């Protein structure tokens, strides 16, 4: 059954593509969810009239995805998590946590469903995940997982006495000579 896609459908095509799918898939999913319309003569004629608008939207989506890719691939994202013995996390880092960290660090909206985690993140350290931005455009993001307690612990500054002591010793040695 031939249908015209109204939205991007991963693995099948993008807006305005005419594809051939199984009748059940078309009737039960694509048509009912608003992803496609039947490829009738009238709908195909309307599609030809809309081609320029679709091409403009496609250019905007691709340029936006490229800009987002450039922004994501510069730097790394840090996520704080509770850590047990030997660097093991209590639970794991989810795609929603990564999306929230990207929003906080880079001020970019990334759909959690587009974040692809190859292996569950359950340890402290740097992990690479892939973000599918648009069709074949993907960004590799480095997620650095750190211990939440260690990150919040106050950093001890050296005592002033310890800094001044070597200077006093040097002055005493010069006076002795």
C-alpha cells in the first residue's frame, strides 16, 4: 500500500516521501496516528505543490541539527551520582538524566528517546553516548560521571601558617649566614 509521509518516520523516510508499506501497518498505525495519508492522485498532486515548502523545512532541520551537533561535541557533560564501593553507582545513568544534564550545561533541548546508550552506565568515569539529531546526523557526547558526595565536599585550603612557615625559615637561614 502506497502512502505519503507527513512526518519523519525513522527507518522509513521523511516528510513528503512516498513509501510502500504493509496494509496493516498503514491502517493501524500510520493513518490513525497522523504519520501518513493514502497516496491517491489528489494527494500526490497536493504533494507536488508543497515540495518547495517541504524542502525549505528540510534545510532548516538539517542546519539546526548541524549546529546542535557542533555544540554537543565541544566539551563534556558532567553528571553527579551516588557511588558505592569500588566506583559502582547505585542504579545507572538514564537517558533522561543525560538529557537534563545537556539542558543544564549547554541549554539545548534533546529528546531522551534520541539518546543512544550502548551499554548501561553504572560506573564512575567518562562514557561516550550517541545522540541522533536528525536522520543520519549524530553527535558523540562524552558523559563524565562523578561521585555526588565528593563533588559537594568542601575543598580544604592549606592553612596560612603552613604557607608562611617556609618564608620564616628562609629568613632565619639568611640571618644565620
